C-alpha cells in the first residue's frame, strides 16, 4: 500500500499524468487495505489530495465505497460521498449502488431512498439492483407497504424485477402470514418469465405447513420438479410434517420413502425429526423406532430433538427403562441431553406415578449442570399433588421460587386444588396472596365451594 501511495504522490508532483492512471493507482491502494484503520488512513489521504484539487475518479470512487461497505463504515462512506461531490466528481450508477446497498443493510432505508431521489434528480438511471436493495431493506424492517411502493416505482420506470426482487417480496409476505398473497406473487413471477430458484420456494413451503396447507405444499414441490428446480431437505421437511398435521400419515410416509429410495436428496436431521414427530403423534410407534434405528446406523443423524421424540415414544409405550437407557446414552455421547430431554422422561414417570425415578431425574439434571425450568416444576408439582404428597409439592414450589423460576397458573392450580380437597384453607389463602397467582378458572369454583 505504501509503495502505491508513494508512486501516486510522485505522479502528482510531476504533473505529467493521465486521470485514468491516477484512478487506477487509487484502486490498487484501496484494494490493498486489510483493516479498518488502514482504510481510514486512505480516506484521509485521498481527502488531502481532494483539497489540493485532485478529484475522485469513476473507478476509485465506487471501489472506495464498496470497501467502506465491507468494513461497515457507514458514516465514513456518507462523508466520503459528500467530499467526492465537493471535488467536482459527478457520481454515476456504480457510485450510488454501494452506498444505497450499505444503508439498506444497516436499516437506514429512508436515507438510502434519499440517494435514489438524488440519482433521479441528476439524471442517473437506477437499475434493478438499486431497487432490489431498497425493497429488501423495507422488507427486513417489516414495512411491506413501502416495499411494494418501491416495487411500483421500479415497474413504472420500465425496470424488470429479477429473481431476488421477487424472492424478497415473497418472503416478506410469508413472514407476516400472507401466504396466499405470496403464492400469487410466485405465480406472477412465473407468468412474467422470471425463473424461480429453490430459495424462492423455501419460505412459502415452510409457511404453508404452519397454515395447514400441506396439499398445496405438495403441489409446489411438483411444480419445482417440473421446472427443473430440484427440491431439497428444506422443502421436504415441512411437506412431511405438514402432511402429518392434516392427518395424512400414509402420504407423508410415502413421500419420505420415495425420497430415500430414489436418493434424490440427502435428507437431513430436521427431515427425520419431522417424520419421527409425525409417527409419534399418530401413535405409529413401531415405525418411529424403526426409523430411529436407521438414523442411528447412518452417519449419526440424531440430535437432542431426535432422542426427545424417541424417549416420548418409549414413555407412551410404557417402557420407562428404555427411555432411561436412551437418556443415559445421551450423557455419554453426543448429543448431550437437554432440560427438555429430562422433562419428557419425568413426565413419563409421573404418568406411571413413578415418583421416585422422577425425583432421581431431577437430581441427575442438576448434577449435569442443567437448571430446571417452569415445565420441570409443573410436571413434578402435578405428580406429587395427584399422589397426595402435598408437603413435597409445596417444597418443590418453594425450591422453584428460590431458583428464581417464575411460577404461573400451571404451578398454582394443582397446589390450590389439592389443598382445597384436603380442606387446608389457610394454605389456599396463602397461595392466593402470592404475587402472580392466577389459577385456572375452574379452580375458583372449588375455592368458592370451600367457603360455603
């Protein structure tokens, strides 16, 4: 960098140079900057030259703004842009593009749009990338209305949106739950001859799962394949999960088997977890266990969510020992058990009124450095209250408060209900006076009956 600076100064001092030579040297100096400090030094160096009458050139100006954007030096870029104009340089499209893009990425979209206004005022025609940056900026700010306003300005000027432009608007619509509008935008995109990519379909397919539109998801996957846009695990995971959600387990299993058999794509852990979750919720336990065994034998695809699903399966089957063995395996190898893993097994123990093992799991959780959460105490307090061991239930409640775990209605309700049944009115009144005590509605009827 210093060599280039020295060479530039010699040229300036000699007075025998072409503007293009100076501009090219500036570009080399800018590109040699490796740190923010070096770039700051170069900005000051160029500013000194500007004050001596050496204006910025077209290539070095855009290169400098690009480099400032890389180092996220927003204020410096804006100040430099002003200095460029002060030196007599007339910004072109390639000068405006990096600063507009940078401002949009830093959530300064109205400021970015002011540069667009300046472009139009001075007769510099924006391109699709300028408008797309603004649309992305507004969509990230969840200001879809402004995003579509920019879209209209863009199309009114005869600029054709590209794939990225459509993708940003489709994703923004999905983020606010307007899935049908996103699908209309996708159809418009295809109708206008703009080819979607796999990324175009990802968020609509994921959103349709949440909106219980799994059959439409299937249609989209078919469209992807027909258009030569192969679906991947990001598309098959929500499809499989969505089909289970609308009670189409056979179709979900069929889609999974087809992808595995055809070896079209390598399904990831998320896809298998969706499958296991669906198989568990539809009580297809044997199929869930079989697929889990397959996962364990193929590249260790399992994670803590996978193990959680299978522990739930063993609990539902009533085989707590298998669930305990799986949890023990997790403590010795990856993935390590989480609070959720312990909570699932605790719930299984409580369902079978195996309070001793439930308490043992609480101790193991603490020994392994995990902090019990609200769900942990809900499960345990419910279990001891159902078993009539109110002292232990209250002790767990006290421990929870001591550990700064905030109680809610699901903690208060079983305690109040159990003490009402044993006519322990004083404890009921004590619990009701606790800040945040909001038992479920039906408990109040029992409280009223208690005083009649």
